[in-house]
């Protein structure tokens, strides 16, 4: 007879694989990964703590229109449920720019004159401004990828100073 033993249960297969792979090494690798995650916090956590510039009718010209960098303006309302999702997605999109893009936001209920002045008819609305003019506008909630494309397009404007069609 051959010396090959047939493993009959899943627990036997698991125990055998742990013995062959060196179970303690697996645990050490997991422990290193856990330490690495504590050193590099999650992008969602970083995005949640990213500050917005609160804009109203008084400081709109100085904070948004006079900015030398591209500005992503988020128009929201407190009662709007999709606005929270849009806020998180826009923060995640701007997180990787390392300060090359400014992030601003205003409440349409608190600043109805500003909403009328820039033509916000629905919330959430995300507008990208560069050198005092509106470049691209998106109404409604979208994915992080869409906002990343908008931010990358704004960065390309900042580098080349040419108007490129939006993605």
C-alpha cells in the first residue's frame, strides 16, 4: 500500500495546511499588516477630517473667485440626504491633491442669494472654479471616480492654462 493518506474532513485539511505553511509565520505577517494599517490611516478617515472653506455671499469673491488654485465648490442643504454622500465623495477625490485644489462648501438655505447668483437650482451641486470662472458643474450625487475625474481635469487646467473639454 502507498504511504499517501487521504484527508477526509475540512478541519483535517485546514490543520494540515497550517502545519505545512508555518502557522506562526502567518500570524506574524497578519500582525505586521495590522501595525502597517495603524501607521497609514484609512483614506475614509482622512477624508472625514479634511476641512472645507465655508463660503457665503460675503466671502465668495475672495475665497472662490480670487483663488489662484482650482476650487471645488459643494452646494448642499442640511435636509438633503444625498448631500452627505456627495460631501464624502468630494473629500475623497480632493484628498490626493495635497493642497493643489481648494475645497469650499455652502448651505443653500443659509445663503439663498449666493445660490441664485451662481445658478444653483438643485442640491447637491458640485462646481469647479478656476481663475474666477466656472469650468464644470455636476448636479446630483455621483461616484468618487466622477469627482476624481473632475479634480484631475481641474489640475490639468492649473498646469496648462488651457480649456479642455470636461471628462
